[in-house]
């Protein structure tokens, strides 16, 4: 079984809602997940999971931001009847 999920978002700061110490700009970020699972028999499955977070922020008066985080996992599922 292969499963993939992607959630992507974008946001813009509204000028009249800006605080004094805030710079206007765009922010884009996404969360994605890829899981691969193999059933070995009726009782046991093994899998690999990967999660990825990306963020890009583009500001008018402040330094731009780029962030990335990755997490991986190996798991086993045991079905008890």
C-alpha cells in the first residue's frame, strides 16, 4: 500500500491589520506525507513513513525565510484477532 498526502497553504498579511514590528509579505507552507506499507502475512505488516514540512516567506521589509524539516520512520503493525 502506498499513501500520499499533501496540504499546501498561502497567506498574505493584511496591511491595515499589521502590527508596528511586523513586515508585510507572503507566506507559503506545505506538509506532505508518504507512507509505504507491505503486508507480510495475515498478522504482520512493515512500513516506512516520511513527513516533510516546507515554508517560504517573502517579506517586503524583512529578511526572507526558508525552512525545511524532514522526519522518517520505520514501523511494524501487528494484528491481534
